[in-house]
């Protein structure tokens, strides 16, 4: 396919997902949109992931590399992407067959830098929507752009239920911070902020698969906790610098129990005391030193 007719580049990082990658790739190679570039990056897998990917080598761009982690693997995809828009799909997830056609068409019709789809989360025992979009909304103000991207927990960090204009990412030099977990926090904060408009797209879903052993579900190690704190500090500093009002719960970085009755949430700018873990009783603004 000629570079100048590629509408969407889809970046798929893959690491030890032999039980999931086939369903993911089937949902991509059978998209109703044909002007699509699928970039699959095998990040040093040690199982049969590489063998499965090779079966699709006539339909996708395959890159094999030594393990570099999720952030740098996505960055590799961004650097070589030729599409007008970029989308991310995790290799253990899948999307509706008209996913990219609907997201792309809606973004183009509204001249929007970003379009957003619903998230249907397939948990181990049941399914539920983390974000369900029921109508088309075009958001232009900073407040509205973050609002339309928020899920039920007020978080907006997911990169894989969005389509973003490639020129925005590359012109603003937005990349994922390498060597860190929670790498999507900073990336999402910046791409949403710099987008001229964001359009929500109903009747199309990203299917998130909750699986045992995933990065998100694995134990919170000291490194992951430190990475989490760094990501949230960057989030809060970017918000403060650009006068962005964050949802209340995103103003805190970590939490711990002071007594069996009292829980303390502490962040870069605030400390909050919560009775029984649910009833806020005191909020203190911290002095910057």
C-alpha cells in the first residue's frame, strides 16, 4: 500500500501473548477500513507469540526486537507510522470490525485531532463497560476534552480506545516515557490537551481483556509504586502549569492507613484524611518548598 493512502496506522506491541494475539490480529486484518497499516512489534517474546505473528506477515508489518518494554515498543511504532492517524491496540485485546473506519470517519467529518470509542471490559467472570459512549459529542474546551475521555473512575489515561492525528503526536514530540510503568498517563494528558477537538463515537467498542499475569493485574512492586508516583506527579504538574482542573481523585498520588479507622491520601499538592476509607473529613493544601 502506498504511504500516501494510509489513513490509520495501528501499533500493536506484543510480548508473551500466545493465547491472545491471534484474536487480536484477526480483528485487525479483517477491519472494514482497508487503507490501514498494522504494525506489530514482537518485544522479545519467549513463547509462541513470534510464530503466530509470522502467520500474518503478508498482512501486517512485523518488527522483531529484543525486549525494550511497552513504552519504547510503542515509540518504535510511532516513529515508523505512515498513517494520517495513529491507533494503539494491546495484543491481548481486540476491537470491533468497523472500529477504525468509524473512528477515522468521525474524526475527519469533524476535523478533530482525536476520536474516542467505548471500552467494554471482559473480566474473568463477567463483562462491563468502563466507558460507554451513547452519543456523538464534539469537545473543544479543555474541560470538555478531558470530561468526554473519562471512565467511571474519572480516569482518562487509556491510549487504546482513541485515534489520534499523527501530525499532532509528531509535531509536539509526544512519546511514552521509557523504562516506566503507567507510561500512558503522561502521553494521554498531553495528547488530549493539545488536540484541537475530540469527538466521541457511539456504537463502536474496544474490547479490553482482563487476564491473569497482565502488567496491570500483577503485584504492585516497589518500582511500580515509584513509577505510579512519578506519573501522577507529572500529571499534576502538567495540570497546574496549564490551568487544568483535574477530577478530585487524581490530585493524590498514594494512600496509606494511619489507623484502622483513618486513611490518608497524599499527593503533590494536597493531603486528604478519610474516615473508614470513604468519608472525607479534612483536606489540606501542601506548601511547595
